[in-house]
């Protein structure tokens, strides 16, 4: 338990910084593919209508195993043959079809 009388300010700040860094590291494997600023309103609507989310709540429906997946740069965002904009490899949408 935290005891302010026995804990230095430096130790307290150090622990706070570690907490913040650990939270940042846990966000979607460090990849953010939600930037849709370059999409037209129609493209944004299509993405929203497809219910695109990242990350997928089920690994069995992740974008990187979908037949429409377009592989991106190493470990980064990819693309989709049906939706415009950056797509997270572990994202998903209702258009998912398993690769054969």
C-alpha cells in the first residue's frame, strides 16, 4: 500500500511513468489504424457500415486472415479490397470472409 511518508517524490513519479508507459504499450499492439482523415464521407460511411473495429474481439475473425486482406508494411497497417483506409491486422468487420 502507498505510504506517502516513506516514499520519495522521485519514486512516486517513477511508478506513475511506468504505469503510463505500460498502458500505452497495451493499446492494440502499438498500431493505430483508425486514421480516416483522408477518406471521403462515402468511404467513411462504408467503413462505419461494415462495423470495422480494432482489435477484433475474436482472433478467428482478424483482418489478417480475411480473404480481402492486403498486407501492409512489416507489422503495420494493411488494407482491404472492400474498404478504403488503413486496416489493422487484428481488426475485424462484418465483411470478414476466411481465407481459403
